[in-house]
């Protein structure tokens, strides 16, 4: 039952919270009500069984708990709008206009999850706070997972989320519903949040499996809705293409026992050709627009990988060129790290290690992929001791069992390898 509850929470918590926020117009109240509903489920489901529609049960229960709370706190002015929405037939004109705005927004953005993303990405908040709040409320990700995505301490993320919710509450910003014309100003943060939710689904921070299909599938679903809502935004199309081309490789990323398989060793016959075809079509549509952005370039890189029938046939020269373009738009160490890996594939491990040495590793000190890449290049260059030490650090930083098992296997193989002759 605990596993069932955990699975339902992962799958439904964000969607239920989004629905309650739309109804209540209050982030904290909705989040608290959903948490209470899950606590009630933990008590009742073991006795009465899991309901046929767990998500609907949670929403109904959470709504009832919110109604009870609003009745107890009816005198508080910051609950006035929510209470009237649930109970009153007659509203004052100002409040009716606010709810009319909300209904108009629902007509523009019909999907609860996507609507909540746009609400969380309020211009009153800093960009990082917008994305962090969205990941917490919509993606259901915890502070450690979000911190890993931002390469910052967990305490920093927790503070951002608390301050963001407080600012929205104190300024009643959650009630200021964006018009359709205002959506493009919030698009960048929404795209970033969707991508980070997909990334967590692609390689989960924790859990028994390498991936979290629930998250990656939901990110793709919302990405499709967003691309349909804003078909003239090339970055929305680029993000969808990137997710589809990356998702196409998922069947080949693990073996029958769930063990991780690196890209170079994957059976490309297992790649989903329908997703690749759809992704390629979207990339071509982006190229025709000739308005490049970061997600479009990353999609183009994924398309180059998808074009190669085998790893040795990958056009690494084109990938390096694309990473150069991406770095010009986003000069951050993660992009530089990925470019260094591509350099190693084209020019050999020594060139890759030189590219790594040129990086500012301050923000990469606790970034597991950096140490894993460093270990691989050191092993290929013949530095067995250095590679083992780098693998040890990568294993220490990895919280996913499948990923950790793969790294341990690589470490053992490296440690058992004979040192190169001088």
C-alpha cells in the first residue's frame, strides 16, 4: 500500500494541486489540502482499498478539506475570494471580475498543469524562483532534486520556494491572471520547468529504476499542449522535438534487468523510429523559421545522434559546431562539459581532457556527470589511478541505483585493467 500511495503521489500530486489552485486561487491552501488528502488516503485506503480513480478521490477530498478550512477562517481577508468562489452565488463586482479573468485564462490555457506553470512563472518572481516553484508544485519534485538541477545547495532552493510563495501570497499575485498576450513573457521559465521535469524523468535522482516514465511522459504531454497553444514560438517546438528525440532512445537505455547502457553501446534498432520521425519533422520546422534558440539547438544535436545508424557514424564535427552555437547563447559549464565530451569523441581522450581542464569547475564540483565523464576520459587515456578516483567521486554523488551500479562496473573494469606501458 505504501508503494501504491507513493506511485499515486508521484503521478497525481502535481495535477491535483494544479486543479485545486485553479479552484481556490491560493497556492498554499491548495498544497496543504492535497497533502491532507494524501494523509487521509494513507489511513483509509488500506482498509477500504484504492478507489477506481485515485486522482479524482484526492481532488474531491482535498476540496472538502479546503472548504472546512475556509469555513473556519472565513474572517480572514486573504481567503475571501476563495471562500466566495466555493460557496457564494453573489459576488462583489471586483471579485467577479477576478474570477472572470480566471475563467478567461482557463479558456486560453485549458490544461490544469500548464495553467499552473504560467501562474507560477509570475513576473513578480525572480527567474530561478519561478522555475523552482513550478518544479515543486507542478512536477512534485523535492528540494534536493531541484537543487541538483540548479547546481546549488538544497537550502538555497528551499528558501527560493518559501520566498516565492510568500511573495505571491503577500502581493495577491496568484490572482493576477495573465492574458493571452502576456504568455510569451512567461514562456522562457515555463519551457525551462518542463525541460527539467523531463530531465528528472529521463534519469531519476532516486528510485529503483533509471527513469521515471511518469515524469517524462507528463513533460512530453504538457510540451505537446504548449506547442499547440503557441505554434508560432519556435522554442516551444524545439523543446518538444528535443524531448521526443531523447525519449526515442529510452527503450535501449537499459537491458532486460534494468541495468544502464551508455549511448555508444545501445542497440539502435530498439530506438523508437516514430518518435524520431516526429522529432526530425519538428527540427526541420524550426530550421525553416531561422530563429535559433537553446532548445532548438539541443534538438538539432539530438537529431544528429538519431541520424547515426551506429555510434561510430556519429557526425561529431557537426555536434561540436552546434555546441559552439549553444554556448554562445548559454555560456554555462554544463554546455562546455558536453562540448568537451564531443571533442573527445572526435579528437581523442587527450583533447577531451584538455577541454575539461579549461572549464571553470567551481559549479561542477558536486555535479555527478562531470566526474563520470572525467573518469571515462582518464581511463581511455590510460590514467588508471586518476580514473578510479574520479569514478569514486561520481559514485559518491550518484543517488540512482541503476546509475550507481553502472559506474561501479566501470570502476571495477578500470581498476582491473593493466596500466599502459611507459
